């Protein structure tokens, strides 16, 4: 029971840190008000309100949908790296999206984490993984995003000292 409370607290802290990371490093995510919602049993969810992301048809702008889904996949990789105690620079290498229905209310993007071994990052090797992110408006599936994410080991930059005479 105590372990479950600790895990819940850790997840809550990581979700807050993820939201702060998005907003401080990707200005569009702050404007769009993208927010991590939850991470439970391998499913990560994120959302953004429709108001700042609305288009001329009073539905969610396609670029906002794409951004929300991209960051949901990226966030799943980041969260799982944190939980596994490994670090890597995460990029979206390839993606495809299908828009199935207009988004008329606040959407929820969902991604299920697959069984992936992240330990190659500790050995200086990159990892590649395909994720499918689904976007829902109410109970309706509105978009499906397939992304190939790559995480490369973080490289420490060597600092050299030059003596000037």
C-alpha cells in the first residue's frame, strides 16, 4: 500500500515536470495549454482545451491536433525513461496522422506504452519505437497518429581549457 502511494506521488511529480518541460521548451505547447493528464497501467493521457486551438469551423485546428498527439507520444517516452532511470534525447523521426472526425470538445490523447527495453540508452545506444496515439472527443475517436520516436543517449560535452598568454 505504501509503495502504491509512493508511485502515485512520483507519477504526479513527473506529470508536473513534463508539463513544465513542454511549456518552457516548446512555446506553442504553452499557448495551446497542453497538459499531461494521467499515467496509469502504461497508458499516458494528455489534453488541451479547444478554445485557444479553434479554427474557422469552430473545431480544433489540425495543427493543434498534430502537436498534441506528437507531444503525447514524446511524453510517453520521456515518462518511461524517467521511471526506468535512463535519459535520452527524444525526437520524432517519422509520423503519419489520420483525421477521422472533427474535434468539437476538449480532446484527450491516449497512448499505450509497449513493452520496450530502454537499457540500451545506458550502454550508449539509441532506441527506436513506434507509438500509436489516439485522440478522443467524448467517446468518439477523432484522429490516429503513428509516430516513430528515437531516443539517443545524452552526450556530455567536453569543456577544454585554453590558456591565453
